[in-house]
C-alpha cells in the first residue's frame, strides 16, 4: 500500500465547523468576503454564498476589469497588503496553489464555508478556505486547506482529504480513505473504504476505485483503468478526465 499523504494538524482547524449556536456559514465568521478568481466556479459559487447569507463584496482576478453576476472584478495585485476575508474559488489544483502563494494575498484570511443544509459532524476538522456544498455529509473526517466539496458529497468516517483537492457533485468517499493533495474526483465517483489515493491524481466521472492509486495517476470511466498521468498526456490525450 502506498504511504499515506500528509494531512497535518497545522493545515487543519481542529475545532468543529458547526459549533452549537453557530449562525454564520463561515468559520471564523466574517461580515463579508472577497472572491479570488473570476472563472466559471465564481459564477457557480456566487449564488450559493449569497443564498447562505454571505455578502460577497467583489471579485479579484488577473482578467480585470469586468463583472461577475454584477460584482466588480478588480486585479489581484490591487489587494496587496490588505487583511481581507477571502475565498479562493479556483478548483484547478495547480492554478489554485499558484494563486494562493502570491504575495498579493499573503495578508488575507481564509474562512471555510459550509452551506446551512450540509451536515458536518462536530468531530470533523475543516481546513482554512475549504467549501462544503449543499446537501453534503462530512463525518469525523479531516478536510485539508482549500478543498471543495461541491454538492451531494458524502465523506466517510476517518477519511482524510489533502489540500487543494476537489470532490465534484455526487462523488462518495468511503470510510478510512486517504486522498492526497491536488486531486480531482469526478462527479458520481466512488472511492471504496480503505483506499489510498496519491497526490495529484484524477478520477473520472462515475468511476469506482477499489484499489490504491499511486501519485500522479488517472482512473478512467467505463472500466477502472489506472494510468500514469505523464504517460497518458504524452500519448496526446487530454490532461485529466
């Protein structure tokens, strides 16, 4: 079995996201927030955040000026040095990591978000800047930093999800699963109990994964085929499912 990817306590807020008496979907609570990234996921998230009562002030992106659903788009470098409450909307792991490392956002605070109808166990640990979407279930799992659970996701007991990973709608992560950093799990996929997924893996839509995946591999639909992402791309195929 591949070694478990590191999901350390320093990366995770070890307090519950949904404390008794909590009224804000943001942890820590914030009166308003700035979106970092003006791509398609900013459009996806804008209405969800606002439906949960979060005031999205404006959006920052390198492709400024412009608007996203009526919100002004300003430059990322324009917020340099500001201590803002921000949310990273970008789900492509490589781009998200690069933007998060930029000096312009070094002073930002990164609350995590859980939609009010999501069920998040008081024993769950949620990292900064992570997103728990509508109708999702998180048990006593550890969720790293800037992880996105889109909607109707289930995260089983003792599962661990590494930083900058994205779990697309209706994907299910069973108990005792380890998912590394920078992974993309396709819609409707199922990762079976006890499986370890290495860093930077891609799992296609509706794939059932029953065995470990080494770092940098891809599992394709129809039959579960595990490939090296490097070999797959060099053969002229798209970079991920």
